[in-house]
């Protein structure tokens, strides 16, 4: 081989080594870093998209939270520290009268004790049109005292007069003396 051929081979080999070195030591590491950066960017974009979706829900969640806070704020007032059963039963009778319900029967059951609250079951019976009974329940819900309806039975009259017999078992609560909310 002549000098010129050797020189050309040497140039090709040197160029090949340089290209190989560039590919191995520069291009491939940078390519790996680029892929890692693209993955990170995609993950961050996903997180941002999820956060934006959550952020859009925030006003409705805040509104729901405020509504629940308003409902719960009266909770302590709705559970008195005294039984006040006579007053409460009188209010129920007044509600039944105001809705023109007939055949009224209101009977308290045996009191029970819970961990934090005591309770009194109350059985109620009356007769009237479905609309009157529905309005009675709405009025019962608006009382200042917390009432939990456990069972409701509505039975049609046999004479098809349009009246319904209503039987309800409810529970009213009170805090024992010495326990404040």
C-alpha cells in the first residue's frame, strides 16, 4: 500500500472513530436524556390536567361544603338538654290539627340511653288525604327539634274515600344533663 492509500484509510478510520465516538458518547446519552425529559413533561402535563379538572370542581365542592355547614350548624340546637317531651308532643298535635288530620294518636315509648344522646320513640297515627300527610311530614322536618323517622305505614281506607291511615314511628333525641355539645 502506498502512502496515499494508507493516508486515506487512516482518514476513514479516524472519521469512523470520530463518528462512532460522537454517536456513543454524545448522541445516545443526549437521546436518553431527551426521552426522559419527554416522559417527565408528559407526566407533568397529566398532573396539570388532573389538577385543572379538580380545580374546576372546587367551587361546587365549596358550595356543597357551605350548605352542609349551614345544615349542621343547627345540630346542637336541635338536640335540647332537657326532655321537653310534653312541649314536643303538643307541637306534633298542633301540626296535625293545622293540616286537618283526623283520628290523631300520639304515644311516647320507653326512653333509651345512648353513648352521648338519650332518645324517646314516639308512635303517631292519624288519617287524612295524602297531600295533608305529606305537608305534615314537611312541617315535622322544619321543627327546631331533631326528629328521625324510622318507619312509615300508609294504608288506604277500605271505603275508597281518598283518605289514608298513617302510622309512623319516630325518634326524638335529647342530651342528658351535664353533657353539652
